[in-house]
C-alpha cells in the first residue's frame, strides 16, 4: 500500500517580468522535478505557490501576507529584491515563517538581526575584499563610487569605503543614481563625474539600471583611453544577463563575481535547461541559487515532516491585518533545520554559516567584446589574487601584485594602465634663485623639479600631470590645494606648522633650518694689539690676579726662613711681583726652602706651562692664518641698534621674523635675487642696505657659494622641516611620494649629481668656514677653570697650614707675657712682629750656623736691644761671609 504524500505549501515571490525572476522560476521548477525524481520515497512534497511582485515593494509584501494568511504557506522563497525582502522578513518574523532569499544580497539585511530570514546566496560584502585587492594591485589612490539609490545600492557602500581605505586609497566623490532617472539626468551626473580629476570608477548597480548607465557613459566619451571601470557582481552577465549593446558599451570594464566550478552535474543541467526555455538570456548564478534553495528546503521539510502544523480559520479577505496573522509551528522547526543542510549543489558546496551561504572564491573578469574574459582569481584574504585558481606561492608572484592578474584590455582598446587622475600641479613663479625652480612654458627645471621627477620614477604606478604657474606668496599657492584648484604643489616649499593645517607634506628632500648671513671683515693681522687677542679679558685679569696671589703666598711661606725674601718693605714688595711673574718665562733665581712653597710652586709652574703653550698656539694661528670676522654675531645686537633685516620676498620668513623674533615690520626689507642680497649687505644698514639677511639654509648656502669671501652664516639655526611637496589633506599620494623621496635622497650618487648640476662644487667654500672667527675666538677663563681651581686650593691650603703652625708656636709665649693691654688686638700686633723676625730654629738657619762654627756669631741675646733692621744687615753680612769662605755645602 502506497504511503500518503503530504504536500507542504511554500510561497514564492518573484518579479516575473525580469530576466532574473523568469530564470529563477524555471530553475525552481526543474529543481522540484530533479529532487523528487531522486528522492521518490520521501513522504513530503513541496507545493510552490508563485506570486508576481511586479517590481513593487507593497505588492511583494501584500502577496506574501496573503499566502501566509490564506494559503497557510510554511515558508516563502524570495522576494527577489533587497528592498522587498526588508518588509517581507518582518511579516515572516510576525508569523514565524522563514523567508528564504536567493537574490536579496544587500548587507543591510542580516540573518543575525532577523532570525526568520535565511539567505541562500552570498552577502554582497563578501566581494569587497576582492575589489579592494584589484585597486591595490594597480596602485589606484582614488576611486569614485557610482551606485543606485536603493537598499541594494546603499547597503554595500560602507563596506566598500572601509575596504578601499584599508588598501591606502580613498573615495573623493560618490555618485548616487536613482533607479527612476531618465537619460538626461544620468548624462548630467556623468558630466559631473567627468569634471572630476579622478578617472577610476567603481559601479554597483543592478543590470536594469547599469545597462542604461554604461550606454550613456559610452555616449559621453567616458569609455575611452585613460578611464578605468570596475563593476560589482550585480553587473556580471553570469548574475544578471545584459544585452549585446550594453556589452559593447562596457568594453574594457573589470569586474568580480563568485566562482562557480564547472562540474558534470552543472553541464548536464545547462544542456537540459536550454531545451524547454526559449529565453534570450542565458542561465545565471541566481538561477543556480534558486535551484539549490529548493533542494535545501525540500530536505528540511522532509526532516521536519508533518509534526508541525497550524490551525487557521478560513479567511478570503484581502484586507491586511497584521494583528490577525497567526503563527506557524513548522516555520520555527524549518528555521532550525535549513542551516544544517549540507550537500554538493550546482553552484558548489552548499553550506550556510550564520544564516547565509558561506563565501568562496571570486573570479576577476574583463569585458572584451561580447564576452567576459577571466584574468584572475581572488582566493581569500590571506592568499589574495592569483592568475590561476590553484594559488602560486612563488616569490616572483609575491613581489609584484600586478603580475597576479593577466593583462587586461582597458577602455579605448589599450593595454596602458589608466592612472588614478591627471594631477593639476601648481608651481610658484619665482624671480630669483632659479637654481631651485625655473618655469618656462609650463616646463619646470631646477633642483626641486629634478627631485620630483626622480621621485616619480620610483613610484609603482604612472602619475600623469600638468603644471600650472602661480604668481603670489607660497602660502596663497598652498591654499589653492584646499580650494580645489590644484591637486599638488611642487617647488621649494618649506614645511611649517601653520601650512600643515590645510595641506599634507611629503618627507623633506632638503636640509632644514632658518639662519642669517652677514658680512665678514679681515681686521686682525694688521692690528698692533693682536698680541692681546689670544686671551680674553676675563682670562687676562684672572691670570694676573693668580700671579700676584701666588707671589704673595710664596713670600709668606718663605719670609721667616729665607733671607732672599727679607729686606726693606719696598724690596719685599718687588720680590713678590718679580718672583711670581718671572715664573712666566721660568726665570726666577730665588731658591725656596719651605716644603709648602715647593708644593705651591710645582702646581703653579704647571699652570704657567699650560697657559703659555695655549697662548703661543693661538697667537701663531692668528698671525699665520687669515681670519675673517663677522660684522654681527648676535641677533640681539641688531634688534637693539634698530638695524634693517632682509628676507626673501613671498616666503614665510617675514611672518617668522615678526611673530617669532619680534622684529618691527618697518625694519624688514624684501629681496628677490642673489644679486639683491649681495647689494643690500654690501651697502650696510647705514647706507640703505641691511645688517643681515634671514633665509632658509639651502638659499643661504647657495648665496655664500657665489660669494665665498664676503659673507658667512652666524647665530642660531631656527628649526624648520626643509622643502617638501604638498598634497591635499588625507591624500594617499603623500605616503607613496614620501617613500619615493626617501629612495631618492638615500641614493648619494643621484643626489650628488643633482646638487652638482645646479649648485656646482661647493667644496671651494668649505675651507672658508675655517677662516671665519667670531667673538668666541679668544681663549676664555672657563677653559682653564680647573687649573686655576687646583692652584688656588693648593695655595690656600699651604698658606693656612703654615699660618696655623706659626700661631700655635707663638701663642703660648704671648699668653704668659704680662702686659697692661693683654688684649686680642695686642696679641695680633705681637704676632705680626714675631712674623717679621727670622725663624732661627728653622732648618736653613741652623744648618748654616753649624757650618760656620769657626766664626763668632753675634749673640742675639746680647744685642737683643738693637733694631730689627740691624739684625737683618748683620745676618746678611754673615751670610755673605759664609758664601765667600765656601764653608757650607753648595
């Protein structure tokens, strides 16, 4: 006895007047036949109830509601478009009926947010990585988005923008085309696109609007050489077929679409599908997904069986009342069963992940004639692009991303890769310093131009451009980028902070800094006082004081024990000066007998040696080498005296001098050429010229190179970032050009050749810097501070130790002496008197006495009442006698 077959009603909502709807209906009919022919033993059968949405959102929702309400459908396949699915899925949520769509691919429809929505197709966002890889492969920096104003068109744009920005490109403009636009409106929008400098376009449209768009784009001349067009999978003939006229208009277009492996089952299905179908359009991917959807739903229904049902009152009313919409228990079970379905389908491996078909490989096609030629594949995010479906992991392919795709034919039937845009580059019209930039008939030359051209050669992509001359200040020129007049500025443009507020600069290609140049004069060798120049005034004074102090210390240490340091006051004062200054040429003949004196003298002689050697070397240098002295070295001196300052016209230096260095505007004079610089400095500030010229270091070096012996750079260097090329803020060209400039500047031979070409050999001026002296040319006391400190410490220590011992030896005697005024002052006077006497107990005197034992030495006690002066004379006579008789050791 045959089992009873249970028919499960399933709704289908399609636009039957569209090629996609008609193909899908045919494929679903064949899917039912094929499935139940293979599974004849199944107890369930799908009963498809097809309704026409007529390409209308309300109609689609109405038909879906009617089938849920009256025909008690357990699931709905469709609707066809994303905007329709957005409403129908809400009805499905209300009635707990699964809405299964094979063509609503907009990312705005998410199964994770709508639990009763299942997508048996790829999410459109799955293709954005493949599109971004194409943009990166051809190093396009800007891409204009063109899309239809529908849920299908708008839903993908945020994903596209993010993917494009991840590969270093940007979207400068977006063009939104309403589906209802007529030819005139589309042509106007194409005119706006053509007026934009970007020539790379990405189109995301359905076939119905896209066909009209490309026919009109061809009519507007935008399918010619120099343009590049990329289309999403919505405009692939394998998804939504277009007619031959449209294909002819799309010559050279690149596009992406899901890769469908050609299997034996697919070949058999294609041959069987063509026989009963007389449609001009061929089988597409949506038809295959519709076929697979019926299979997946039939499997799920068989698993769920008839355990779920719903009782619904018969109601033939067409009035929509959502409150009366009853729920389906089978729908919930189907929703749990469908995602678990896995089988080898016509479109590949059927497996749902998070409620939608899992993305797979994409193929890159190029429209040539009426065909789409496959030029490569996007495997996945890790492997990226490849010429062959089997990924080649060779180093050669990794090194050049462009090689991973076959050579495409671009619009205009050319193999020359279109550039992102033809840059409108502003260049300053300068009157002076032609070595840096010279403009003639829109052709530029000079140091800045050669660096720019060398950097262009290092770019991985072509960068066509036109030069436009600009008269005015550099700030005004750079502002034209923000105003949209220029795409870049090439020239000797300085990178400063306030300019970076409205443009982005590349890395600098020249040295940085602002300094000043002044006149130099040679006024030393003919100076009769040049012998004073080696030492500064403070060092002369410090050295003189050290001589006197050292002489005084030696006198104190030797006065009581050495007869050569005794005598009348005038003689002793002379000894102090004579002894200390004679050490300058090591001509002192006085012998020192005190060990403390010897210690002081050893250190002092070393100090004198260092001083004399340094003085000799410095004076010899001054007398033998020509010295050029700058007229001014301190900017404060120029400001204090109210002298005039020069600067380069139209540069930022004027603002820098006024804002940073606080110069009055009346003291600033603008000049243009090197000759004007020379004339102004030569005249001087008192004759209508200037005291100094402020400019950037590259200009000043060039100026000095042409006038080696007359000028020099002095004073501090104020930091700037050098010369750079300017682009709009956020431009991806900045990073590419910066890397290119880095490659150029690090190529020493290349940079040397460019500098030699325009600046000549500047080594002849290098020796000139050695001849330039400044106020710091003399030796200063700071350089010898350590020596003076050591000598001073040793001298003071010796002096204090000697005085301490002297006071300790005399103090007890003074304390025991009875005096009417036994005060501290009296004791100090007595100490001074004792200090002026000989120390006969000292070793020098006791030694001499023992050597002259045959002579009668006057008794000190007997003649104690004599004046101290007589003591000294008698002692001197004795010593002379000793010398004459040679009775002591030499």
